[in-house]
C-alpha cells in the first residue's frame, strides 16, 4: 500500500454562492494529490507524457460528506491499494484542519501509449518505485 | 421517467493540454444539464434557493469513455428514473455531434432546508411537475 | 467596424461565495464571444490551429461595473474596431437581461505561426471576411 | 511599499490545449497572491467578510509576456505601491523557476460595506498593518 498526503488551500475561485467548494473542483484537488504523490517518489507526470505515455482518467467517484469552505487548509490523503497494471486506482480522502473527513473520492487512470492510442502497462519508472510498497 | 436534453459547446477554457475536456469539467456540464432540465418544466434552481431549499450534490460518478474535444457541440441527455424523495438521482449521457456516447455520469442531490440544515422532501413545486412523468 | 453578439447563461460553477460571477470568469466569457464572432463569419478557431496559426491572448483588461449573478442570461457584445494586422483587438461589453451594462473588457490576440513561433499577419481566411466591415 | 511573494504550482486543470496556462487563470493566481500577502501581515480575507467588508475586484489588467506551462512552479511577486484608501491597488509579477518574467498584472479592489453596499475606507485592521510600509 502506498500512501501520500498533500495540503491544498481552498481558493475563492473554487467556492460557489452556496459558500462551499464547488462540487466539480474536487477532481482538481485529486489531480494535485496524484501529482504530489508521484513527486514524492521522484516522478512527475510530465515525465510520463515526455516518454510517450499519457494517463487520462477513466473513472471518477466522489462522495460529498461535508462541505469544504473558503480558505480551509485541506489535507488530501491519497492511497494506492494495489500494484498498478494498465490501470492505476487512487483513493482520496479530504480532511479539514480539525481533521474531519469531508470527502471521499476515487480516480482511475489508464496508461495509454500516445502513438498507438492503446492501453499499455504502467511505465516501469513508476512500477519500480511502487513495487517496494506492495511486497509482502 | 423524465428525460431532458441540452446542448453545450466545449470552451477552450475547458480543455487541457491533452487536447481533451479536463475531467473535472463534466461536473459543470451536468450542473448545466440539471438546470436546463428544471427550466424545461418551468422551474429554476434560484426558485429553490429563494424558497429556502438548497440542493447540494452528495454523490458524483463519472465514466470517461471517449474524450470530448474543443468546440464539440455536446448533447447532454439527462434522465430522472425515479420520483424524488429527499434525494434526486440524475443520470447523464454525453454525446458528440456524430451521436457517439462519450461519457456517462450520475449525480445525486439532497434537498436541505437552509435554516435547519436538515434534509427535507423535494419541494412540492418540483414534485408536482415531475409526478406526471412517473404515473403508471 | 465588426460587431457580434452572443448570449451566455451564468453557471453555478462560475459564481463565488460573494454570490457574484468570479472575476476571472469574464475571460472565459470573452473567449466564447470571440469564437462566436468568428463563427458568425463562417470561421472556427479550430481552422486557425489546424492551418498552423495559433492566437494566444497577449493582453486582457476588465472593468467590473456591476456584478453578474447566477442564472443571468448575459449578452456579450463584441466589437472589432480596426482591421487586424498581426494583432486583433476585441472590445467586449456584458449586459444583463435588463440591458444594464455590467462589464467592459478588452482582449488582444496575436497571430503566431505554430512552427516558427513568430508573429504573422492575421490569416487571409479571416482578413477576407473582415475587410468588407472596414471599407469606407 | 509593501512586497510579498508566494509560489503556485501550475495544475493540469489550468492548462489548455495550447499547452499553456489558460489566460483567465492568472486572475485566480492573483487572488491567491493577494490572500497570501494579507496572511503575511496576520490577516485573512475571511476576517474582512466576517467584519462586514467585502472587497470585490473592480479592475483587472493582464499582460501575457511568455506562457506559463504545466507543473511550472511560479513565483508571484505582489506589490502595494500606495497606501490604500477605499481602493487597494495590487501589482503582480509572475516568474518561472528560471526567474523569467512571464506575466504582469494589476488588480484593483474596492472596500464595500456589506450592509449598505457603499464604498468605505480600507478596514483599520489592514490599514494599521500597512502603514509602517508607507511611512517615509
């Protein structure tokens, strides 16, 4: 299991007139969380695109438990529970500063060869970084 | 069953450097689709907020089948399959101009009394409009 | 002088907790207005990118007179006051349904050859459409 | 003169298919920069809204010199050049990691009493923090 945490400050731009974070913006928070998870093992998403693999999201699931609000300093806890093959499954939990769970989300990415447009195995530069977290 | 359709032109702002609609923007498209579905039966979301009921989203699910692209004229087909109680379930399908299904989504809204902060039944102004579509 | 009008319905996603359209979203409205102005003379921005010219914005100016609000049906009046050379100057006025002027903006685009990265004259497919509006 | 700096990592959501930061997103970066400038002197924008003053933007000006790109770690340098009265003028410069100036912007905020809707002097909690930077 691989776990990563990052912090995101809610921007005014991300609120709506309900005074909450607009419901579509969690997808962006998860993107930041995934990218920071990769950076933690020395990788950037740019590396994948530069090496010819893109990783579009094929599935998003969001459960809105309590609203995040303007200027909240959120902690996004991101977990990869199984070793990726062609797909990478991310689990995200969003906490506020009082450590209250506000939101649970899941994103699934698929590795695509940018030339052929076909699914491929997760790039070895990532797989090799993740394996130690999944060895029993 | 209540079915509604609306059209949305993809904005440059909504694309990302993959050349696709950014994955978080479907949530906004679904918001537009829900609002236009309501407008079709003579209602606006403003009416609900003005009458003291807000309807935050409590669940979002998105399946990305094929990418929508810049300047695509999308058709969002929105279906309410069951008569709302405190929750309203929307099913969304996104088609491009060639009538290819690009995306399937679901959003669940809960009706909340703005004073008490507690769930309430779907406002009668909406329920009365929807009942004819669910009478057997 | 070339004048074009388009209508944009304010989305919930575009509001902020002040209950107004977030100030950065006018840039998106202007993008839609420019694109619809082009479409009115039979052109799409895609045509330019496909033919090797991109048109990034080099200048944006926004004067916020009165707030646009959720669900407002805005009219964006877009004017090109002078025949484009390498730059195209757009003037934008945003009106609400009561025909109150809410916002004035200007955007300047520069035509760039996508191969060389250098400024070029406005593509002839556009210039030829615009000339009739500027002949004295 | 009051100067503040903050860093912002460009999100994928903020790029467009040109591969650049979408031109409307600089407004959001400036919002973050203003908020972090306030935080540096112990204030939050929330304090102003909670105390009955809101500060909508009345003017935005953006000069796009070079594009910011995905994953760039931007430095936003924000300067207040004159002691605020009812208006606060912010000057923003955006640099990339190579310290290249990518963008220059200006935002003007006006202090509004939330009850009366009328302009008021900059709240004393802010004025008192800023005065030391403007004493000659």
